[in-house]
C-alpha cells in the first residue's frame, strides 16, 4: 500500500479547496445568470437544474475536503483573484449574455479538469486517498454533463445574439454539424501528417 507524505496530501487538499472555490463560483454565476435567461423557459429550467446539482456537488466536495482537514485548507491566491475578476465581469455590462454563459462554461470546464486531476492523483496515491475522494467521481460526472448542456445553450444564445433568430435544431442541421466536425477532424489529421 502506497502512503503519501504530508506535502503530497496537502497538495491534493489544496486542489480540493480550489475545486470548492470554483464550485461556489459556479453557484454564484448561475444565480447571476438566472434573471437574464428568465424569458426562455427551457434555458431557465436548465440553469435551475444546474444550480440544484451544483449545490449538491458543493456539499459533496465539502465532505471530501473534510477528510483532508476541512476548513483549514484554503484555495490558492490565484484562484481567489480569478474569482474576483469573474464576479466583476458577471456583475458588469461589458459582456453579453452569450459571453457570460461562455465564461460560465469555461469555469465548469476548469472544475471538471480540477476534479479529474484529483481523481487521477488519487489513483496513484494509495487506497486511503482513493477512498477519501471516492464521492468526487459523481461531482466530476455531473459537472461534465452540465458542460455539454452549456454548449447547447451557448449555441442558442450565440445564434440569437448574431442573427436575432434561434439556430436550426432539426435533424438535417445536426447532420450538417456532424459532417463539418468530421471534415475538420480529417483535415486536421491530413495537415498533421504532412
């Protein structure tokens, strides 16, 4: 059985504290965005679901963090500065609704990656750490699912912002999107191998 030294445990705990701070930021930005999407029932309901899930995720992260020392562990200063900047942008009028939702999706991505890094570290750190962060897997799964839903919301809001109309969501439009993605992948492979 592999046992981590205190410095490595502290590093994982700090990463968890960063994740907690990001999760709190997600909740705050969702609360900020909710009034802005109130006229679209489907998007409003999605954000309401995100908020409920993220509040539950925060409780899970708190539980995991408590196994590493809990309230004594603080996020990095860089994360705190980042959060302050995001709060200013979300409260201000410099960003459009689409840009704010796009920023929210990037925060969600950062939370996903932070959670996955903690998971990967736990895989090699030993059974005690792996067991301690076990509940975090559900948080990672939920955040990843939200990230995909946010991409769809961004597609709608971005198209509305640029054209004043909703995007074509029909089967043929989705087929065209898939073909364009495949074409891009093949062209990327072709240029990479040249």
